[in-house]
C-alpha cells in the first residue's frame, strides 16, 4: 500500500510523493527526483532530521547522536529511516531549490466566474492534469493573470479531493486579476498556476479548534471544512467569520450546510460597519468567548488581512491565552489578491 507524503520546504513550497509502507521516505523522494538533505542514509548523522506535522510512521533504526529520544517524542524523525503507516506531512530542513525541485505548474480552463457580491468573485477551474495536483487544505497557489505579466496568490476554497478547484477573489478596483474577472473572464479561458505553497494548512484535529476568517480569508477555511466533512469531526470546531459590510458576507449557505452535516461544527458571522443591519456588529474578537478558547487548550487557525491578524494576537495576549497551536496566514487585499 502506498501513502502520500507532503514534503514542506522552508521556502513555502510543498511537493508530494508516493511512498510504500516498506519504503523509506528518503528513497521515495529520491525516486521522485527530490534531493532532501542526506549524508549517511543509515540513521547515523541526523542531516535529514525533519518534523512530522501529521501521520503515523515507523521511525526505523538510528543512533542517539542522530535523533534523541526527546526529539523523537516531540515528533522529529529521520526520513532515511522512517517508513509511513499513513499519509504524512513533513517539514523538511532546507529550501526546495536546495533539494533541486520547485513548485509544480498546472494548466487549467475556467469553468465558472461567480460574482458573489460587488466585493467578492469566485473563480472555478478544471485542470488538464487534476490527478497530478495535490495540496493540503489551506494552501495557496500563484495564479498567472490572463493577458497580464503578473501573478496573484489565492488559497483553494475547495477540498483536495474535489474534481475542480475554486478560489475567492476580493475585488479591488484597478487590480489586474480583479479587472480580468470583472470585465473579461469567461468559461473556456485558459489559466496557469504554480504551487501548492504555504505553511497554513489543516493539521490533525486532536483538540478543540477555533477558525477565524476575515473577508476572502474564508477561502482556506472552506477548504478545511470541506475536508473535515469528508473525514468526519470528533472535536468541536467553531468559526467566526467577519467582514466589513453586509454585502461582503459570502458562502454563508455553504457554512450552514457544513453545520448541518457536522454535529460538532458551529459558526458565527459578524460585520464591522456600524451601519450594518447584521445582528452581530463588530470585529471577530468580540464574538470569541471563553468556551471557544478552553483556557488555551485549543488550536487556532486565522486567515485575514494583517490588521485583523495583529488584532487577534493582541486580544489573545490581553486575555492571557496561549493556544496550544496558533496557525495564521496574512494577506494583503490591495496587493496579493488584487
């Protein structure tokens, strides 16, 4: 039986390889022409030491000088010895360039351009090589703007298993991608993107989780929720989704569907504008209660513009809460997503 191993490099690039249960990760990477750091190949030097974000494996044989018991207990392993028992996510020490690899490039066709609101546009693509694309829920790609010599970064809003891939784009007047999607985009257009990239992705849900999304920062959260709906959810997950104006709230029906299908998933929406007709006026931090933070025994996933990310971090510090894990992604609506 083969397992999928995600190799996450220090420069944000993620490459996926197939590894048999009785094959070491290093050997599988070598077959895929990805040269992860190696010296001895027999568990003696520790050069390939990596952190396992998720998954189960046989750590193999090695000496203490290469990997201490404390490091092994903390989740570190040696790819030259480890053999997977499930899919794995590994943080590799070094860049993708040093490993003589890089982001994959994919060609796709536009199948839908959906104007959710004046502020948010949905883009759906059908890939020429869908089976060749693997990503972790929450990751992003760099999309080449058709007819322009530039790229923009967008997180997937669909699960890795979906046949098509989708993104949420914040409309910015004058923005290269924004104006393409508003003025010219149509089904049949050809699009190219590279990736996946990023360290913001869903880990194993071993405790309560709190998702916080601002604007189109909802996209990676939707990918995570789609994935949890497929795999099942045993721990409570609560989402607070905040926007600036009432019209900016999108995909709420999809969130309701997730709440109906996942017994342990709940969500709130809020609108910052004081002129809003929404019952929850204010920023996301106002709608995070003690029950969502569990005195710090919580994994927090946060995606939004820099001021929102900074505000959440300040709010947690003021409350004296240090989450068990805090994963966040900042985006700049005027630059990256324009």
